[in-house]
């Protein structure tokens, strides 16, 4: 169910509130572009500043709009186990196909603490769980051996691995069962990650180029490695633009320039620097996105 290019969808705002009309239009744009799955309320969706009620509303809107066309993953992870469980249970009730649960941030749990955290949630949820490892944001990294232990739990089915390390990806591939799903969380290393055993990506850039991000996967899967590499190289500079400032500032700015959302963020995120925005405009023009 979870493979190919899965978009980490932004959350559009309008005058401080979630812009539901633009949100639904973004979902339609992704489906039309061939995206193989949609993640709601991840880092790119500014989950840290969304209230629980807003998250639940977004989950409901997504289920209603998709109507099962492609898988829907709900981002429900927090740095508190009980809060994560509550959100996870709500997402399951609403109809999410799976959950993305981040390693707890700020607390800096030990590897044993991570095992207990994810086990606690998984044993109280029936839908699939994908663990999200992004130490650059959380301050803690889940080790491959820890993932191998958690992979023994039936509904912990994969990991979004965002370290960008091919060594880490290879170790996970070697230690975990063959059916354990590795998804890249790093647009820059998408193609190398597939070669290391990955089954796809949860992508930022897919917000603006869903068709190309999915095509990289389909070309690779069909054995057309040269074609996949050509596409990977073609969008590499665009990936750079998406991370020239803190995600999701550049990608939301890009979507605003494409007239798909309002250029609005929730503090502490703010508007893009003008000099960087000018560089982004030139790159978007090069790809004929504006």
C-alpha cells in the first residue's frame, strides 16, 4: 500500500485559519499528478502549530476527498506518548490508512525508551504505523537494531528514514524483515535510497512536482535506471530550493507563486527572505511551474 512518491502535504492558511478550500484543491492536484499517497500533518504540514481539532478536521477532509483513491497517512506523533496515542486513535476512527509517528522530540529518550514508546502505541492501534526518524529535528535517532526489534510488532510496518545516510538505510535493510518498508525522508537522496532497498519517498518537492517525483520511482521500479537518474538530476536544483530556508517556508512560497495557496505561515515560521525568493522564482520558471 505504501510505496512510490508520497507527498508530505503543506497546510494552507488564510487569515490565521486553515484554508480548507485550498487544502482540498491541493489534494486534487496531487491525485491528478500521480502521487501514490498523501501524508497530512507532518513537518511540512506545520503539525507543530496545528491544534488537535485542526488535525482531526484535516484528517476528515482528506478521507472524504480521497474516497480511497490513494492511501492517506496521518501524522500523529508528538513528544508525549499518551497524546500521540489519542491522536492516533482519532485518526484510525476517522479512516486513515496508516500513521506516521515521529520519534519523540526534545525529551531525547534512550533506545529502550523508543521501543517502549512505539510499542505502547502499536499495541493499542490496529492500522499500520510508519516510524519517522529525523534526528536533525528531534535530537534523537532511532538505531537500525532498534527498528529491527520494533519490526517484530505486526503493525509497525516501516520507517520514514530522513537522515540521508545510505549506511543507515543499508543497515536497516539488512536487519529488518524483507517486508519492512523503507521510505526516504530526504529528497536529495531519493534515487540512491531506492537502490539501497527503499520502496519510495515521503517528499517535500512532490508538493510542486508530483508527476516527476512519482516518475522517478516508476522508472526505477521498471529497471530504467538511466531514465530515473536523468529525472533525479533534473530536479536536484529544485530540491535545493526547497531547503534553502527551513521547510516548509520555500515550498509554501513556491505554491503561492503557483497561485495554489496564500503565502501564509504560523509563527515562529515566517516569510522567505526576498533574495532567496528571487532565486526560487528563477528556478520555478526554469521548470515552467510559473
